[in-house]
C-alpha cells in the first residue's frame, strides 16, 4: 500500500492536535512516549497532564518528559488520576476500542464534565460508538487520519452538546464518516469494503478451518 495520504488526510498526531482546541487544558491519557503531550505544550496549552498506567511505561514517560516543566506526569488508571474540572479536554488515543470504552465508562462522572474527549482507537470503532450512545456521551464529530499506510478513525465527544443524529443500520461506518465525500474518506470506505468482501468470501468450511487452526495454535501454547 502506498504511504502517500489519500486526499489531504493528516497524520494521526496532527489530527489529534487539530481536534484539541487551542488554549484548552489537556490530559493525554495513556501518553506512551509523550509526543502528543509535548506537541500540545509547545503549542501553548496552559496545562498538559500526561498519564500512564503501569510502572515501566510511567517511568519511561517521566524520563522522557520529566525535565520539561510544561508537562505534568501522573500515574494512574484512565481518568481516575485527574482532579474534578482540572482539564477541559482528554485525549485517549492509540489503544483498542474496549480499553478506551472502559476508560471512558469507568470515569464517566469526570468524562461528562469535560468539554471534549478526543478518542482514537487503533482499529475497530463499532463497539465504542454503541457504548457512547448507551452511556449518553454525545458523539459530535468523526475524522480520519493516515499514517504508515493505514487509516485511523478519530471520534469526538462533547458532553452537553447534541449528538450527531445516527441510524446505525443506514450508516454503519458512523454518522459522519459513512457519508463524507472527500478523497480520504472515499479511500477509507474502499478499504473497509475490500476487507468486508474478503471476510464475506470465506465459506463456512474456510471459517471452520481458520478457527480450528487458531484453536490448535492456542492449545499448543498450553500443553496439558
Ligand atoms: C500504544 S500506546 C499509545 C500512546 C499514545 N497515546 C499514542 O497515541 O501514540 C497506549 C498506551 O496506553 C497506556 N494505557 C493502557 N491502558 C491505560 C489506562 N487504563 N490508563 C492509562 N494508560 C493506559 C499503555 O500503557 C500504553 O502506553
């Protein structure tokens, strides 16, 4: 696959930055190497908190950012290490949709008081969209990024604002992204259709064989 972005899609980091309003106090939850936190601080955010869950990842984050007085590092699970109303925006990016869903739903009281959440799951988003609707966090925007030859979806949540109206049956790829008419979005939908066609083409026997191979592999990892 070509690495040139289809249309004018931006990189993942640029897209996350673009959806973080200038002047807002930001938490980067699960900040990893801290690149986003640093970029937001350099852009002039009045407060940037970069968080990590586990000891090793937190130590690496502190090592990388600790000397930079513009970013505060915190260790903790999801939104739990933030004070009430301490930030305006939380970015939760680069994790699986179930992890992001758990972070948002277990921190729902804090999440609902934020101005915005910028969520970027690594691959699938269907569960996360359904969860947001169930826990009444309004999905107000969607975007795409392109990096390293793959697409990433970005979901914007703005508590207190009206959610995009959405019929999952008619718009299975999300209220905005199902219908966006630019080259980037069309290229993304072509990619999704290709993957779905490949899955659909698997006969029941082929599906059985794939499952049997995976099961045999997992069984071989834990011999009796
Ligand atoms: C793949 S990295 C992504 C880093 C960065 N956010 C990005 O988008 O490039 C995911 C990070 O999330 C952290 N993480 C996972 N679950 C977390 C949680 N519940 N609370 C805080 N951090 C978490 C992991 O330790 C890991 O460093």
